[in-house]
C-alpha cells in the first residue's frame, strides 16, 4: 500500500476535481440565494407555504444523505467508490435543475405548488447522489493534511467562481433572456448553467483518483458505523457548526433579495451605479466601447426603466464573492501557521459580529453596505475550504480511535446537517417574511422593512455566532492532527507488510 500521506496532488488533479464543486454550486447557490424569491415572486406561491415546503422537503431529503454515504462506501467499481457517482448523476441532476426553475404554463396555484414539490424533491435527491460522494472524494485522494487543505482551496476557488456567476449574473441574465418575461428568463438561464455543469462533472470524474482505503479486513457494519459516528466528538462539533452556518447562509441569501428590492433606497443605488460607470442611456450604449456593450449583454448596465435593485444586488453579490476568493486563498497559509480550528473560530466569529452591523444601516447607506460585505467575506472566506478539510480530519479521527473508516458516511452525515440547515434557514426566511407581514403589495410597510433589516443583520449574525461557539468543542488541534496522521500511516504500512498485495 502506498503511503498516501506523502502524495502531492498535481495541479491538474486539483483543478479538475475542483470543477465538480463549481458545477454543484450552480445548483447550490441558486437554492440558497434565489429559491424563496423565485417561488414567491415568479412561481406565485405564498411565503409561509414556501417556508413549510422547504423545511419538510429539505429535512426529508437530508435523511437520504447518510444512506447515500453508506451506499457510496459499499460501491465497488473499477473507478473506485465515489468517482463513478459524478458521471452517473450528471445528466439527471442537470435536467431536474432546469425543471425546478421552469414555470409550467396553464396550471393553478395548487398545480404549481405540487409541480414545485415534485421537481424540487427529485432535484434534492439527485443532488445528494452527486454531492455526497463528491465531498467524500476530498477525504480519499490523499491523507496529507496540508494537501487536503490545498485541495479544498482549489475546490472552493472554483466554487466561489461559480458563486460569482450565479449571484452576480442570474438576475441580469433573467432580464436579458426573458425580455420582460421572468418565467422564460429563468428557464433559459438555468438551462444554460445546467449544460455547463454537466461538462464540469465529467472533467472532475476523469481528473480525480482515490488513494485512501478502509483498513484491510473491514466488513460492512451499519450499526457499528452509526455508533462510531455518534462517539466521534470532533464530528459532532462539525455537525452542529455546519447546521448553524447553513441556516445562516440560507437565511442571509434568501433575505438579501428582499432587502435590496424593498429596503435599500433606489436613488442611492443608482448613484452608486453611476459612480462606477454602470448607468447609460440607450443612445450612449450604441456608441460605447466593447466593455460597456459586454456588460450590457449580461444586463449589468442601468438604462432608463431598469430596476436599480437588480443590478446593485448583482454587483453586491459579485463583490462579496470576489473578496471571499481572497479569503479562500488565505486558508492554507493561515491554517499551516495557526491551525485550522483557530482560523475557523476567528473567521466565523468575526463574520457574525460584522453581519450584526447590517441591522443598523439606513436605506441610503449603500457604500457602508458594500464595505461591510467586503469585511464579512474576508472574515468568512478562509472557513469555506477549511470546513471540508476538517471533516476529512474527523474521518481520520474515527479510524484512529475506532480502527474503522467510513469516509462516505462521515461526509454524507455532514451533508445531512448542511441540507437540514438549508431547510431550516429557508423555512425561517419564509416564516419571518410572513410574520412581518410581507406580500408583494405590503413590502414597503415599516413593519416589513424592519423585519428585512433584522433578517439580514440580527438573525443571520446570531446563527453565525452559534456556529462559531460549536467549534470551541472541536478537539483536533495541530498537535492531535499530527499525532493521528503519524499513527495511522504506521498502521497502514504495517498492514501492507503483513498483507502484501
């Protein structure tokens, strides 16, 4: 058996693997940022109904993740345990992604609700088939802790690029491709992203390799896997933290659309866009340079009659995503110097405190909103790749402590927390909108606007802070990580010597 702790992954393998998460993030970011708004403002469903639908369906689907982890752990193919699921799920996931964001014609509100329930349920199940094995690949391509962090950096650099595209270009593309018909614009935009995602999944499949395998002689034992997982203290801390973080992401992402559309002052948004050259008359566009025409092709230029909230929200999201990339790139050097746990707690705690400040901004403080977004993204960015690198460490902890390895189950159970968090966060978004009295007709009433400020600032910051608190119980520091890695490699070498292949 090769010593996987000494494996240095090539640039090609890391980059190819990372494209899988770019493809998955086309789906993920759309669900986090735009799904509630799509269902209420395009599909025509009530906010409270959407809240209950997201909670029930996401929680029900989350139960499939541990099952998918067990299936992946037991998959035997010439490509490995986890890689083949990327290719098997690619086309079904793309088709269901498109269907979930396509409004069927000539259906009643009840019919649209049931259509949404069916397509969304199938989309979540197929996403699980794709993403649970993909996430587990991070834990079996190498057992070198530093290389895992580097691999996670590549993965989440690609993911943040996908985030930039989805959060920054979706609304402008919907407007451009739909030409006033939002339903048509959404269907065409999602169809474009779904096609690109298929290509990315295929590239990831051909790029990655599996090198870390369960101990020789380990037999399938679901009861033992569950017992070991529940006794895995670092995994429990990561589970709780992941739940709170993804509640925050769903709540924050879903609320920001309403915050910019109804709370932030339109004139202030237009002044900001004008100050950076994103406002133009139709006549000027015809005589402008290529760069302005290219921006206009993506709907990023304000012309008379344009909605400044859509362009400004796109600019806000793109700024956040670009800055987060800097945080992602800083994760490895920071973790190598201070340890993953320290960097994670510091970053997430700082992001929570900065998020609180959004509550105190008035509607015209647009520059301050962008500055806060930049600071929050810088603080949160390093935690993005570290989360998945640390989950891989909890799989090592299980093998070190209990002499069994169930990488797929460990990652899938964390994806359970992720999806549960998204479900709870999406439900809280819908419920809070209903609680504060939101409908498209009452959106500018003082009680609704207060609620939007609280959702973006106080509620989002509070759940982030709970996630940071969970990490105080995570026991794997730099010393323990080094000890685990050394002892596990000694066991693997001894096992290979006793059982030569």
